[in-house]
């Protein structure tokens, strides 16, 4: 079997288009412009790239983008004061604090100081609890993007065996909660899981979120399974020239695509969906804040 490719880049473009339509409607019908504030502490180069591209895509869909760049030695009190200011600002509907934060800042404290209604990353403990109990919440962007792709590919996920590899708070655990919400039979595998190949082999849906280059070989995958590869790993690519690198996922794409029914590539799979879902969450938050109907298909 040769897997069909789930094109996250193309799907993300359709999500952004839906967001743009809803943003235009909010402006035309209600004179409301959604706004997303992104807070970056320090000068981590990867974080700077993410923040820049988030800002660009935010304005491309017609929303206001507010960037707050703080010095690496910003005190916790100053950061919390900024978050309070953003919590109280009616022009700001979504707040994202770019992680990781410098060591002297308490990440949990900072995240939990964000108004849960504006917590477009879905990391606030209230949103974690709401998702875990199947209530309306802000859903973390990466798992939300994975779920959108799975629903789009399968229609109903009810009764399917899903294995999530990785139990992080930002991907693995919320992913498992979402799949459970869609009535999958869910297994969470992790670094201590025994007989991982056998566990994965039972899965109709595999979500790999580990951060280890190509650790899932093709022969772990059940015939016809759907594989969502969240991992982003940079490896040496001497075939491209000296010192060159390339990105790969947590799954051996070439081998798995001989067995799977469908698979996301890296790059071009989950990555683009994550930012699209951040925009989707912002427009959802804005609609909720104004007591308006939420855009369809942009949240769970
Ligand atoms: P993490 O380091 O917080 O968690 C990794 C998880 O993998 C842990 O729960 C650990 O138990 C598990 N694990 C480690 N070794 C294992 C093994 N040998 N077998 C089975 N499980 C093992 O990572 P994270 O933040 O969840 O991110 C995972 C990957 O996803 C990373 O590559 C990250 O860059 C990527 N990521 C991508 C996006 C995106 O937008 N595409 C977003 C977030 C994270």
C-alpha cells in the first residue's frame, strides 16, 4: 500500500481562509477586530522566528497583531504586570507567551496568570481541566490541528484504536483527550512503555510526538493506519552538501508510507496547522468574548 499524503500546508491555508472570512464578518457586522498579543522574553533565535511568522500570519487574516518583546532579564513582576494589562485590554482577544521562558521565570505561574478566555495556547490549568472533562475550552493548537486533519480524512473517528506516542502537556496529553472526546480507544505510550512496537501495531491512528528523528520504523505501522507525525527534528544531510541539514519527523516517512493508509509529511504536515489553529483560537476567543456565534469548524 502507498499512503495518501495528508497535506497540512494546503489544509492550513483553508483554515486560515475560514478565519479570514470570519474576521471580515466580525468587522463588517459588529465593528470588531480580533487582536492577538504575543509576548516574547529574551532573544532565543527559534522563538524570534516563530513570533515573527505568527505576527505576519495574524495580520494576513485581517487581525491586529501586538508584539511585546521583553529583555531576557525581565522580572517576573514586570511580566505579570504586562499580562494583567493585556488581560484587561478589550482590543486583545488572545494572549500567547512564547515558551520556553528564561529559567528565572516560573512558567506555570506565568501561564496561569493569563485570562483563560484569552489563553489561545490552551495551556492554562482551567482550559486543561475543561478539555479533560469534555467541556468547551481553548484547545492547544498542535493537537487541535492534528484532530482537524484526522476528522477531515476519516469523518468519524468513533471506535478507532488510537496510539499517541509522547505524554507532554502541550501535545501528547491534550491529543489523547481530544481523541477520547471523539470516541477513539486511546493508548498513551511514552518512554517507559513496554513492547512499544506491538502497541503501535494495533493502532488505526498513530500520533507520534516524541522529538526523536525517525524513531518509528515502517514495520511498527499497521496496514492502512493513519499516521500523524508531530515531531520536528533537524538532522545532518551531507547529500545536500557539506554542513547542510534537513527536517524529519518522528516517523520513518519513506518506510511508513509503504504501509500506512495516510500520513503527514515533515515539513508540511502538522507544523503549518499549528499556526493556523492559533489564528482559529483567536477568532473563537473573540467571538465568545463578544457573545457571538463561534465560527464553524474552527474548534472542537
Ligand atoms: P517533550 O519532550 O515534552 O515530550 C516528549 C515525549 O516523548 C515524552 O512524553 C516522553 O515520554 C516521550 N518519549 C521520549 N522518548 C521516547 C521513546 N523512546 N519512546 C516513546 N516515547 C518517548 O516533547 P513535545 O513538546 O511533546 O514535542 C514532541 C515533538 O513534537 C518535538 O519534536 C517537537 O519539536 C514537536 N512539536 C511540533 C509541533 C508542531 O507544530 N509541529 C508543536 C509542538 C511540538
